[in-house]
């Protein structure tokens, strides 16, 4: 069996067997298949697609490329959440402490930024000293003491996905249902969880622009999780505009803390509570989603969730003082404004372009080895249906280098569509629920 033959087979619309997929995944994980051949195969998959059997085989090959955890020593249910990513999507930093404060264990293995979206690990590393690279023994200790732990893939957990994930980011092979499903589910099923809530984004800032594509991805992931004996539900949620008012790593940590203090933007707060409610329901801490939401609201109102965040930061080596002293987070040296060119109402936002502009300014990666500037950020002043006057601020850019500032400003300005009248229909934040 040779990698070049399997690349050609997929390029020519062939269906790969479980053994052939195992050969590719294990060979790449061991370093026997080079980046350029795996990149060629990923592009062939992106173009030709994978059927359900191939997706299942790829997911399991990546899952069993490393250790599958068990947390039997920790009483109670273990529940996690995963989002397919978007601009300003920071709910993991909010709901993990809410759900842990409510009595469930949240063993969260997350990823880094992918394409135009930010990664949970990169956001956490904006907190001075925060260590996302815990050993499995350290991870278990933090879970036992705090009820939540947020780490990246270790050498033991889904190592195939760790390598393939980074390669997809820089070879434009992200937006594929099979590859997204295998990446997400291999990590999540390796965590040792009982239940999983999926936040599948749809719209201009999502990998899946069309709702039917998001539903298809959700269906595949829910089916994969249930086949492995887990309780899984997927929420199809709106990403036609940024979530919250801030994007960029330190800015998103700041906004997450605000929500845990009972403040913050309404859309971010509502979605975080809704996802937490489903986690409580699937984890059998609540008899209904409504009861789960009330529990989530209580964890915020009483300050228990905020204290859980402090403890989690401390246990993972971070500076917990950022909760009360946000100036300890990385700060950009400069800021610039992007103003509206005409008067009217914001009728649409090309949300992906905002993520691309943020990455151009240093808030994302173009190559695997690129370092993130955690201080870079965007502050959004206008949402869809808002009135805007010519010359009024749309976005404030926080930056450290002006090398691509002009290009980023042009891209941001072109992201906003301003019309004479406001949109008639308000987009629901949660569009559909799959697997309930």
C-alpha cells in the first residue's frame, strides 16, 4: 500500500476502505507519510468528499491513534461542548465554569485557531501563565480538584488529529463535512465523556455558510457520537454576525469574564446559558432544558461560576488576577477606527472577512509555525439592523503592527452592507436543534 496510490484513488472519486484510511492516518502520525502527501490527500477529500463509511473509519482511526481516556475515579457525569467556530465565539470560556459550578465534570480538549476562526487554546494562552499543555496526570488532578480542565491534545490524545488539524489550517482544506466531523469527534470521544453538546454554526462567519450544510454536519456528528454510546445534541446557531462585541484573544477573555459577572452582550450571554442548559440536561443535573437554564443562571447570579473560573485559572498556572484586573491581559499599543461610508441600516455583515482581517493583523496564523499576537482585537459597534450614520464608527481595531493595517481596514469596511431600510426579520440565535 502506498500513499500516492490512495491520493490518486480519492482524486479519481474512489472510496477508501477502512484499512486504507488506517494506513494513511497511522503512517502520517508516525512521520512515515510526509506533509505534502497528506496535504494532497486532504485536498482530494475536500474536492471529492467522504461517504458515511469513510467518515466513520477516519474518525475511529484518529480516535484510536492515541489513548481514549476514562475518568471512572471521578464521580458523576462528564459532559463537554464543542463549537465549529466563528468570529467572537468564546462560549467555552463561559460555560465550562458554569457547568462545573453546577456539579458536572467538564474535561475539555480544545483546538487552536482554524482558518478565520479563533481557537479556545489561543484565547486561554492570552491569560499570563495559563498552561494548556498539561500531562494526562495533571489534567486528571485539575478535573478532580476543580471539575473542569481545558487543555490541548497531548501526545497521547488523538495525535493524528493534532497533526492533521494544523495542516488543514494552512492548506485551505477546512470546510469539509467529513474532515470537520472526524477532527471534532475523535478529540471529543477520546475525552472520556458521557455526553456532548455541539454548537454548529451557520452563516457568513461559519465554515458552513448554508443552513442545510450545517444540518448535514450536525447529523453526521450526532450519528457518530450516538454510535459510540454517547448522549449527543447539536444546536444550529447563527454566525451571520460576530458573537458578542469583541473578537481577538485577550478581548474575548475579557468579554467572557464580563458575562460571568452577569454583564456582557445579550447574544453571548443567551447562547452561553442555552448551551449550559443542554449540558445540565444531558448530564442529568436537570430534568429539562428549562430547569438547566435556571441552574445556569443561578451559577452566574451567585458568583459560583466566576469563582470556578478563578480556581481553574490558578490550577492551570494562570494569573487569576485578570478576573478583577483585566489590564493584566495583553494590551495593544494602538487603535484605529473603521467608519461607515453611507447612512442607513446594517442589513448584512460578511462575517468571515472580519475574522480574516483579525488574522492579518496578527490574531491568526498563515503558517503552522506562526505566533499569535494575543493583544490584537476588533471591537464591533454595530450589529445587523442597527442604524449607522456616515462617518460613524463601525469597528475599532486594536493592533501592534501597521504592516497590514490599511488592507485590514479596507476588508473590514467592505464587510458591512448598509441599506436604506432595516431587515424585516430578526435572525434567531438558535435556528434548529438536532438529536434532541
